[in-house]
C-alpha cells in the first residue's frame, strides 16, 4: 500500500480548512450567547458576595478580593441596597467603583455568613448591538450578623449591565429592594 503524501502547500491548506471549520463550530455551537454571559456575570457577583462562616472551608474574603469586586462595576455606577436590621432601615448607596469597594470594607466584617439564591432571571437588551442589558430577578438572602442576628429575606433585583471595550459585562446600576423578610 502506497503512503499518503501531501505537499507542504497542501498541508498548509488542509490545516487552514480544519482551523476554519473548528472556529465555525465553536462560534455557532459552543460560544455563549449574550444572555448567557449576562446571567453568568450576575451569578459571579452573587458568588463573590457570599460568605461562609469561619472554619467552614475556603472563602475569598481578603483585601485583594475587595479590589477585584470593583471589576464587576463601571467607574461611575449607581448601587442601592436597602433593608432593615433591628427595626432600623438602612441603605447602602454607591455612585463610583471606589465607593463600592469602600462599602465592601465597611460592611463585610459585620456579616458572619451570607448565601444568596437567584430565580426568575430576565435579561432584556436595551440596544441592537447587545452592549447594554436590563436584568430583573428575585433573590433570597440568608445569613447571620456579628451580633448574632439571623436574617432571611427576599429581594427584587433590578440591574443594568454594559459590555465594555474589554468585553466584560459590568454593572452600571444595581437596585436590591427587600420584598419579604422572615424575621
């Protein structure tokens, strides 16, 4: 049986065809669509915000983590999270990435545990190029504070995300309104 031989130019052409085919398969079959990418970013920030009690395993809570939290937000942002604790209403508000980081450093130590689950995530793109998205969902937050208070509350989340020049989806605004508290 004679060996199968291709000239160097035919090998180059064959490799180019294989690479183009693989690229097309990835693009049309495996590339995450914009809706999936936005939902993934929402889940990433929730995972980042969660906090496990001390001694319960690995948890990303250091100063480096706080600074990478800023990467979830645009430089100018509008964050508002309100709620109640011990009969008092509180509001966390931030208008810049730096204020988000500062608030993180102030509030994170007050919480000993936090877990969040998301449901009914709706994504609507506000422009034809899919560079801006409006997100609405419900969330259930459960946790405890340093003073021993346990909380469980439902929230309605409204957010606007933009796909910036580096290809990352970042929060331009985030509003978390309490709906139900199970005190």
